[in-house]
């Protein structure tokens, strides 16, 4: 993981966070908006993802090849 990785924890386990979402798609403000109980999140020093949904996404992405688009000069 890069040094910029942020982890949060709730009753479902430890999640990887990006912005206001976890990797598995939970939003930190969606629970109160649509009645869904997303659990309370808290910062954690743990660095092992234990949320089963996050783990499923990580496993699905392993071995996927990526390529960043090259910057092209605009003429």
C-alpha cells in the first residue's frame, strides 16, 4: 500500500478508504440519508483489510494489468 492509504474500521471490519467512501462502496453519510445502517466508522491504525466486501474487490483486482494514459501535447 502507498503511504497515503487511509484505513477505517466499523463493525464489519477494517476498510480501505478513499474520500468519503470505503473500497466496498460504503459512504460515511449515506446511512442517515437512506435509512441504511452503515455502522459507525472510526479511524484505525490497523493496516490489514478485514471487511469481506473490500477483500472481494481486492481479490478481483489482483493480476489486472493497468496503463496510465500518456500526456499528449495539445497543438
